[in-house]
């Protein structure tokens, strides 16, 4: 078993764990934005905070092992892999999405959410589409 394969396996594992949370958190935002109950409001705040803080280390470890993969393959491979450059732009958007979730969490915590459940339904679909593009790029390597 090579170090490269270990990095690849860990990169995929932490990415899957990260996405489990990134797919579910906006769904919690949908329910939270729809809720009128103060008891539910308090419960959603706890669930959202715990989930976001639980999956954030997975996001960081996805990044670490992704960078280790790039380093292991080398600069010549990196420079020749146009598909990877596009993937990295999309991954950067996912990290911005993740960071924006902290802002949304803070809005809910301060009872200042101004977004509708419909907004959060649409917001919930964005990482799905980006992930699809990333997977297609990683497996098809079109450029």
C-alpha cells in the first residue's frame, strides 16, 4: 500500500463525512426558517451549531489530504492537469459556502434570519451541483 493511496482514501473519506453535514445543515435551516415555535427554535440552534462545528474538521482534513495528494503527484502533474485547476476553483466555492454557513448560523443565533425556507431549499442544492461537477472532473479528467 503506497502513501499516495492512503492520502487518496483519507481525502475521499473526509470529503464524504464533510458532505454529509453540508447536505444536511441547510435542510435544518429550511426547517428552522419555517418554524414558529420557540422550543423548536432553540433546538434547531443547538442542532445547527453542533453539526457545523462537527463537520468543519472534516472540511479541513479534506483540504489537508487533497494538498498532500497534489504534493505527492508533483508540480509537473499539477501544471498539466487543467481539470484539477477547475476542480480547485469549485472546491474553493465549497469552502466559501461552508464559511457562509457560519454567517447564517450566527443570523439564526441572533434571531436575525431574514431568509425564507425557499431560499434555504435552493441554497441546499448548490453543493450538490458543485459536487457533481467535481466528481465528473476528477473521474473524467477532460482537460
